[in-house]
């Protein structure tokens, strides 16, 4: 028994049909395009992993009451 209940003879029949439909030249170009896409995807995910592993720069915190001056006035009155 092969993959998921498909025997090797059935896989060979499917392969022969695919070669007959697309031809060997087109299958070669499809394979190289697919390989290039996978390579690009891997390099993009590796670049993304490098960015996430870098330590984050701390954000400059504003003054505590800079955004809400009315809160500052209430604290002075209390």
C-alpha cells in the first residue's frame, strides 16, 4: 500500500498521464518555477525570523501628564 491507499502502479499511471498532457519541457519549467518560489519563500521567512529575533528598541515615553493636561490640573487641586 502506498500513500493514502494509492499504490505505486496507480502513481505511475498518473505520472504518465501528466507527462502526456503537459510534456517534459513544460514540466521542467513548472518544476524550476516552483523551486524558485519555494526558495524565495524560505528566504523571506528567514529574513522575517531575523527581524523578530532582534531586540526591540525601547520607545521613548512621554511625560506622564503630557497628553492630559486637565488631569494634571486636577491633581494640583486635590
